[in-house]
C-alpha cells in the first residue's frame, strides 16, 4: 500500500494491467451488479440539474424507472446509487450496437452537459472506500473485466495509467504526479532487487 495525501492506495493500481475492451465485454459493468452505480453526495444535485437534458437519451424503460424511483436511490448499504431497471442494468444505460453505454456520457460527448458520468463509473474497476481519516483506493478484480486485463497485459498499461483522467479528476494533478512517481520508483526498486 502507498499513502498519498489522505489516501491509502493499493499497489495493484501500479502492478496490475488494464485497458477496457468494450467490444469484448459489451459494457457489462453497466448491466451486472447488486445495486446501481455509487454516487457521491455532491453528484446528487448534478443529477437533479442534468436530468432534463439527459432524459431524451434514455431508453423508455430507463425513463419509467427514474420516474418511479427518482434520479438516484439508496441501496441496502445506505449509499446513494443510480436506480436499476428490474434489478438489472442502470437506468441511465442505453444500448448501441449491442454494447451498453451511458446516456449521461453520450450527452456529455454531444456537448449538452459538462458532467461526464459518476466518478465511480469513470474510475471503475477502481473503488474508493471512505473512512474518517482517509480514502482507501483499491483495484477490484472481477470476471466482468477479464478481457480488459488481457488487453492491458498485451499493451502493458497499468491500471493507474489507464485511469489517469478520472484519478486526476478525483484527487488532483499533484496527487496523480505522486502516484506516478511512486510507480516509477517502485518498479525501479523491484528491478534492482531482481538484478542485484
């Protein structure tokens, strides 16, 4: 583990490789799960504000679900999450060519809104657990992302590099530079131990 500012970061972010492969997984992370995408409290107001702009992008089922449950809901762990359609995909999921995508992100790419998507989605498969004194930043391994691991290994891209944009968005450029520095020096130390 690494400590950077008020975070404890799993070394898996440095040691494991990962690159999303949407053609292979078909956006399974938008469809499979026990509850919707985790939301941060500051994102709730954003969801309320962007809904009218995002609504035209939604599926009919998504609109109906949000109409019934609201723009967000509370799960069994008492966390704010996106609502699910019949306990399956996120209500903000749309399908294009058989691939699950995010209606919020589509509106963002169309320059209709400035919010790309929930930070938990942008950071996936990294999950953040908030404690009183620090955030635990962990890489979550799962069967959904087997193809992303294969592609990451093939291309040699560590998790933290693949997630540079959302990690920087969440914790800032200085934080990311410290992580990058730690990653490069940790690898240097490991190589020296192996070669020495």
